[in-house]
């Protein structure tokens, strides 16, 4: 429950994520994947910034994915949160931009 507060107080997480999204220039119609999405903050913000993009998110922790899916629902961000590992992606090759 304290994770987000501790991260906010001890890192520049928000600044780094904003800079990453600025540089990524996600466009309408792009297919985007957040690998190791955790509680979904970056993926949800990507979807909020570009509602025309199809954003998917992947993490190996089902409890964290449940938190992410709940956050996305509350934010009105329609997106998929999938269980899996970066070493064996459960997606077709060349799916993401």
C-alpha cells in the first residue's frame, strides 16, 4: 500500500516516466507494450496521452496486475494487462511498434 508514496518520495519516477513518454511520441493507431508494467502507471499514462493507441501491459506478478487493472478501470483507460515474462512474450512477433 505504501509503494507509490515511497517511490514518489525517494525517486524521480514521475519525471522519468514523463520524459520517456515525451520521447516515445506514441501515435494514434500505434501498438504499445509496457514490459514489467508493475501497477500500470506508465501504461495508463501512455493511454491517457494517446487514446488512439492500443496499449498492452505485461508483468509476472498477478497481484500487481490486479492493482494495475483496477487503476486502469478507475482512470477509464481501456487496455489489456497480461500475465507473462519478458523472456517469453505471449504475443505474436512484430505486433508492437
